[in-house]
């Protein structure tokens, strides 16, 4: 049994001006027709994409339905074959437009883990704002975090580089990167707005492109701001006898104060 399709775009976007249209869109077109299983959902997605391309509709609705097709198992090869086929019947320029849109959507797919399909919508939007992958739920370190974080190892040789993504309000515990010589950590803001704080100092905002150098032995924490998803690269600086010491969680009082 496939998951039931639900759609709220009609009410969200047109509920005020056209409640009847919103009702037909959300409850009948998507609520009933999209849930009819006489043809597979994947086929239905492709038929819709073909219909839109044939009509010359290459705006946000085609983008939505291309993403929908990808999310329901249409591979890069399959969408390429579909658009190539439809080009002969519907027109070459329409295929060009569709390909320009599709290449972005399936390019993203290469960098994303399949599980991203089940991630929150806000996280998918956040992923679109950055070139590095979100990766997997950061279960291994969850006990050292308040809130949900995600981890994508980018480099595990020479120097460890990880893309860490935090949901709004999420932060790691107070911790210290120890090393006898060298060591410490470098953070580089990638997407969204985050915070960094050293013990005894004010909280610092991390914007995309900002670089934070954390000396070994300094007690600190990092995470998202209150209302933004946030990703930073964490660069593990090589050191002698390096280790991480995880300490107490950052309390709401500490997190919400300066
Ligand atoms: Mn750190």
C-alpha cells in the first residue's frame, strides 16, 4: 500500500481568493485522483510531466512535478528518455526548457542521500541553499546534542572535514577539543545562521562564509540560531594526542542569552 498523497498547496496559496478551486485542487485532484492506484504513482508522475511539457508549461508547476517524479522513483535516465521522446511530439524548445529544469533537479539528487526524501520540507529547502550534502541523522553523537542534527563526512583522510547541519534551536553540548600539540577545530559557515560561544564570552553569529578558529583547550559550543536551519563545516585540525571532551548541555538560559 503506497502512502496516501496529501496536498495543501491549493488552500495555502489560493484559499483566500478561491476556496472552491483550492478544495478541488487539494481534495479532488490530489485527494482522490492522485490516490487512484489503477496506474502506478510513478507512471502518474510521468504522465503529468509530459502533459505539462506538451502544454508549454515550464513554470513552478513543472518544477514541482519533476521533483515529484524524482521523489517517486523516476531515474535520471528515465526522465531524459521521457523528455527526449516528448520532444518529437510536443516540440524541441519545450524539451529544452524541461531539460534545463530537470538537470538541476536530478543533479541535486546525486548529492543527496535517498533518505532526504523523508526529511522535513524545511530541511529540503535548506539543502537547496548549499552545495554540501546534509548527510544522515547524526545518531552517533545525538547524546551530545540538544535537538536534531545531521552529519555528512566530506573528508575522512588527511584532515577530517564534516558538514554538520542543525535544525533551528539545535546545538551541541559544551565541549573541549584537547591536544598536546596542534589540534583544535575550524568551523566554516555554509548555509543559514548559527551561533558559536566560548565560555565566558558573548555568543558570536556565524553567517555563510564566516570562519571560526577554535584553539585546543577552549570550552565552547556551536549550533543553529533560534529560527534558522544551519550548516557548518567542521574541520578537525590534526594534533598530537587529540581527543574531544563532551560536557554538560547548553541550557535554554545560556542559549537564549547573549
Ligand atoms: Mn567544537
